[in-house]
C-alpha cells in the first residue's frame, strides 16, 4: 500500500465536558476512497473540521505526505492540498460559477485572472468530466451542478485530498451515479477521497476502506466494504444490532384523503398540475421525487397552508372548502412539516408551547381567551414521557433539543389527537439510525390503527421500507404510482427524472 | 410657465445638478462598498458631519484645502474602523451601532467645533475650493461649462464611479468584498479573511463618506454649520437600494436625486412664491420614496447584509 496522503494521529477534541473526538486515527492513501461512517453526534463532522482547520484539536497531529503540519484555518488546509465539499454548499448564489471559483485566488496585475480561470476550469472539465458553464450565476444551477462546482472548486485550488460530507443527501439517484463515477475517476488519478455518509449501500458501492466512529472514538475499520454486510456495518455504528421494522400486509379501508385535479399557480417554486391521488385508511402512500418538483406545494395544499386554484380535496369524506390549517386539522389531518426548526416549532420558546401550538385555541388548552398553562404543561410532560423525548423538561427552549428529539415532539403533538390522515415531509432527514427507527415504528403503529399516512421523501430506501404505494412527482405532476411489489430504486429513479411517465 | 422652464433648463442648472450630486455620489459609493461587504453603515449621516467639521477645521487652521480633505478622509476611515470594530469584530447589531456612530459623531462634531471656534455671531468661513476649468473640454458648448468647469472634488467623484466599478467587479479584492457580502462562509472556506475584508470595505466606505463631508464644508458652503449635511447621509442609504448596490446605478440614482433637488431649488426661486418653500424642499424626498417604491421592489440586497460572521456558529 502506498504511503498515506493524509494521516491523523490521536486526534482529541472536547467541547466543554463533551469529548467529540477521542484519540482518533485515520489515514487516506493516494487513489483511495475512504468511507467515514457514524451516527449523528459520533464525531465525523468534528473530525473533518479539525482536518479542514475550523477547529484546533486538543491533542494529536496531522501529517501530510509524512510531514507533520499545523492546520489552523481553511487557508492552511487548502495550502496543504485538502479540499472540502460541505453538506451545505459554500457558494454565493448571485455570483457566477467563475467568480465562485476565483474567490481567494490572487489576480494578475491587480485584476481578476479570467483567462487563467477559464483555462483551469476547462482542464478540470477534461480530466474528470466535470463541466460547468463559467458565466452562469450559481442560482441557475441545479443542486447536482452546485455540488459539481464545489468539487471543481476544491480541485481548482489544487486539492489532493477531497472531503465530501454526506454528498448524496441532496442528489437524485441518477445524479448519484454521476458523482460516483467522477469520484472514481479522481481516485484513479491519484487523489485521496474521504466520503462521509450513513447510507451503507453507497459506502459499500463506492469506498475501498471504511473507518467507523462511535461516540467520538474509532469503533472499527472495514477493509473490504464491498464484501461486508450492511448489517455488520450498522452494528459497528450503533454498537448493537439493528433490525429493520417489519411492515405487515396492508388492510386498507375507505379513502381518508382524496385530491382531485388539484392545480396551483401564482407562487414561487414548482406549481401543481392536475394532481389527483387518494390515501386509504391503514395505508402509507409515499411521494417520491427530486426536491423542487412540487412536493412543497403539495404538502402546503394538503395541510391547508395554500389554497389550490382548481381541484377538490376531501378529508374523511368531507370536502375542504376554505383551505386553512385550522380547517383541515379540524377535519382530522395531522401534519409534520419538512423543516422542524422554521415551520415545525418556535425554537426560542419553551418546548411545551410548541407542542400545543396548532391547537392553542381549542378548549383543551385555552378558555375565554386565556391560556391554560397547567394543561399545556401537563400535556407536554405526558408526551415527553410517552415518547421518551430527551430534554430537561417541558419548559426547555425547543431549539436546544437534538433533531431526533424534536421530531419525536412533533410526532407526539400530532398523534396525541388521533389524526385520520397524517402528512409528513422528510420524516427522518438528519436523524440517526436509532431515532429514524423509532419514527418508522410509530408510522407503522398508526397504519395498523387505521390512519392514512402520506410520506413525502427523497430517501427512496426509506420509502420502500415504509410505503404500500409510492407516487412519483415530476415537475408538479404525479407521473406514476407503483405498488410496493413493483417499486424498485431503479424504476423510481427513472420516473423521478421524468423519463418514463405514462399514467 | 415657459419662463420658469427656460430659467430651469440652462447651463447653470446642469452645473448645479452635478454639484449637488457630488457629495451624494461619494456618500452613496461609500455606503455601497460597506453594504456589498455585508455591513450596513447607519453612521453615515454623523460621519459626514464629523468629516465636514474636521476637514473645515484643518483647513481653517492650516490654510491648506487639500490638508483639510486629507483630514476629513482620515476621520472618515477612523469612524469606519470604529463601526467595523463594533459590527464586524464584535458582531453587534449593525442598526444599533450605526445609529450610535451617527449620534456620537454628530455630538463630537458640535462639541469640537464649539471648543475650537467658540460661539460666534457670524460663523467663520474659509476660502473654499474654486472651480477648475479643464482646458479644451470646458469649451464644449453646454456640457463644457456644466461638467468641466467644476471643483476638483467634482472631478474626483466623476473618476470615482468607474474606479469603484472596476475595483468591485474586476479585482480579486472586489470579488472578496462581494463574496463576504453574499456568503461569508464560502469566502472563509476559500481562505479569504471575512473580518479583514469587511473592515477594509467599511473603512474605504468611511473614506468616501469623508470626501462627501469635505465637499459640503469646503466646496459647497465654505463653512461648517450644524445643518451642513441635513439628511444627505440618509438619502445615500436610500440611493444605494435604488441603485441596487451597483456603482453605476448608484451614481445614476445620485444624479437623479440631484436633478430633482436642483429643480426644487429653482422652483423656490422662480416666483411660485405663494407656495411655502418647505413644500419644494420635500420634493426630492418624495421623489426618492416614490422611485424606490416603484423601481426597487425587486431589488435584492446582499444576502449576508446585517449578518455578523462567526466561524464556529452554524
């Protein structure tokens, strides 16, 4: 095996009393793709931030090609040949592709070196098949193209080691293939790559070797990911065995939610075009699609936030007339919004307040225009106990909770009122395996109790595990609906790109 | 009415527009650099006043106009650095600090002026900048006397506009300024110091505000009075929005405002005497509000404007 490109030895980093990394060793050889695995909070991001110069480690050293280096800023990291593609892109949307590439690059006789930049961009395009239009503003690029720009940006600066933090989370399946082939090409040309993910099948398909972190320590290494089972790797990550939830046969009842020819217009983003669908009691309907194909509009119409321009919607047999969140809720709809922190709850208020917010005006929580603080608190305490929400108490600031606990809180607040239909968007985004597992079990419980559930998601594996039927959205339409027996990642992926629409 | 129009549209009128536009152009460019880097500088009104005072005083004491300009520019840079210290280095509220800088600078200007000149029935005056006709160019009919028979500071403002555009759009530093105003994290991860770049942009902005103040007390009025700025700093903030944070458009906005201001001055003087003069004074401001409401509804501010940058925060 060739000498390591980068070696991290004994890295320890604490935040207060919390040891985010403890004596972590990691190395990447030229031409190697290393998988870095771990649950949320296992210390992956901290470790990479140490490598990229954002945090100074308390102990340990970093060696670049055998030489110890001190990396205290991203400028140091770039100088050492380390490039990072962050999960949230570091791009300025209103500047052009080329301007985003040239930031921080010294000019030529006081001016931006446009010609030199174009030449370098073209060269990288030829080497790795990563082509981009230099003069487009970044806001005009798709998410996949923005990611490509981030990779090009790192190569542009002469990176020999590329860190990618959960790069596939934002991509459609077809884009994932493109990314993987680019990464393989880069590795073949001698670059080192650190691929951070918790999607085990991707790690198995792409990486040559894996380092698994748990609670800030190296829990184990996998030398042959392709021939290691996902279950074995999951066990390394969690420290115990993970069994996927079993979905029993469905016994669907009557329609609890129907949409008939729903169309929207006059708003930013993708509009809905003649969307019809039905969810029956006791079934889970998945809505798959690359983000930005109308899922948000669909969720907003169903939850009464946005009124459609045409079409009819019924909940439990009753026609929705006014489209207000209160009306659809009164008819029996529960909603878990896509963004926990902004539309889900009020981060600066006590958790208890957020947990009763949608029903604040009902007799349970207020009377004669005044709140019932005791009832609100009692309700929150009860749910915290029932759902094992880890927090100091109902009066904790909601924003202080972890993602998994927030999602449990949101779930608890809806399920406490036995909705007939539940709509959830991206239910487990950003959650680790344990928390996701809990959420999935709750959905299956609700299904068994006769609740109809709509899950809008981009994670196809999750949808395949949960859903009885999966509808695929493309450009504001439902292009097809597949039963669980005929749905495969490949078919869904094809439909998501609009390639195979027929119904 | 035609007499009024005749009186209005003549060479003197065009020259007046250019003259009125000059301090606005400096101030607007200064505010624009600051805001492009993500820092709103509400200290502009007070900074202009303080610079008008220090420039005037330095000239009055030394007898040198250009020394006065230099002092005004240095004062502006110092006040810019002060605002940057609060908002960039310490990450405090840009609104609150800007208003604080304006109150502080205004108070300091009044205080120092009284301290140096005492209370006088006739305010002291200096022999300010004289017009400096440019050979050949000033002989062009209409345009010549209007544009090329002006104060040296006017020519500096005219040069400052393309220069600002060049710096902002063609130099690596200008790209850094735009990047830290749009996405400081991106600039940081590319090895650009967000703090240093913002400091530099706010200080450059302060220097331009200093030129604006110097023009008022040393070329336009040749004296320092407490009303010498009278809202021009606030107008510049509006003009930056109106000009969509672009040097050319911002300068154009300053010119347009100056046109309306010159127009109302003529209207005041042109025998429409039964209308109170305050009504005319309102015109440029009404124009600004209407123009902003009509033209700038879709203007998009730099994304990171008002947002302090702290590296370890996500």
